[in-house]
C-alpha cells in the first residue's frame, strides 16, 4: 500500500485500469439489470417491485462503501501522511453521495407499492439519510479547506473518521430497532432470498462496484492533474 | 396495483444518475489532463532560476 502512495506510481496503474473498470462495469451492470428485469420471476408477495432490488442493493452497498473508504483514507492521511490519501478521500465523496441519494430514491420508490408509503422515519431510512447529509458536509468542508494546507486537510480527515460511526448504525439498525425496513436478507453464510431471484444480484453489484471504482480513479486523476497545473503556475509566477 | 411504473422509475433514476456521474467524471478528467499536458509542455522561460528547479523537486 505504501509503495502505491506515490502519485507517479499510482498514475501508471490508474491509467490502464480506468477504461477496463469503466467499460467492464457498464457491460456487467447492463447485463445484470437486463437479467433482473426479464429473466427472473416476480416475488409471490412483492410482485414485480422486487426487481428494484437490483438497483437498490448496489446503491446502498456503494453509499456505505464510499464512506468506509473515506474513513480508511482519512486514517492513512492522519497516521502515515500518504500524499494520495487526502486525494482519495475527496475523490470518494461525490460518487458516494450520488449512490447514497440513489439508494434513498430507489428505496422510497420501492416503499410506495410495498409498504404503502414513500417515507418512514425508521432507523434504517433515517441513518441512510444522515449518511447522505454527512457526504454533503464532507464535500463542503473539503471545498472550504482546499487552500488551507495540511491543517485544513486534517480537519476534513477527522470529519471522515468521526462520520464512520454512522456505518455500523446503518448496518445494525434493522437489528437494534423494530423498523419498517425488512431485516437482513443477505448474509455471509445464509440468505433468505430465493436463488431464482438472487442470481443476477452479484453481477449488478460487481458491475456497479467497477463503475464506482472507475469514477473514483477518474476523480483522483482529475485532482492530480489540477494539482500539477497549480504547482506549475506557482513555479512560473516565482521564476 | 401495477408495479411496473415503480420499477421503471427506479431503473431510470439509477441509470441516469450513474451515467451522468460517469460522463461528468470522464469529461472533468479529460479537461484537467489536457490542461496539465498543455501547461507542462510549455517551453521553460528564459532565466528560470535554479531555485525554481529546486522547488519543483520539492513538490515532487
């Protein structure tokens, strides 16, 4: 990990990986979504609205994974002072916020035919909404501290670590509280979803994860290129 | 109740959101890398001092 914290080494890997992650993600996502729409049966209870699973679950996973990544990058930034860690944290924020918003939107659309309501202030929905607001706060804080050097970036990193407290709250909200949201359906050892409905899910999760990776790599490359331009302009102004 | 309008709305939102995010990130990256290439390929100004060279080493 320490070896790849150098921008030059990172770019040598990121440049060839980005198109593979992008187009591989597009292909897998479209194949998985098509399978979910046309090749799986409707649920006996939820009917066709169960198909929203194939867009809602990847969005929820990536919304939470994005902040977990921000927390890990923030820790690396504070402990090891990796030059790329702050860039990675900021690059994760926008795609994480987008997927958290997509999770809330698709969950709301799923809730209307399933529960009879668009929104309910229960543990899972509220903690996910808090995650979305945390993303917005992180983006605003990172923007405000962009020109304030290492001190400003430390504040952003601390916010990234403190915000991670919300991740286990989201994960265990359906266990800790009696919520309208269904309990955990997919675990490491067992699942309560029938195999005939479940099988396209790993394909879409992998596809959207590859798209997320591609977006994060593109955002990091953008920030490194912007940094290069700023450094060059500073040198030219000094000369 | 017909569930298909809800399914179509959910898929449309996710495809539009993810597609828009990818296009925006790609366009921003292309713009930034083109600008960086243009700036770094500019010929060095005459009289650029040794101190500037040293500061470039430090920035690396």
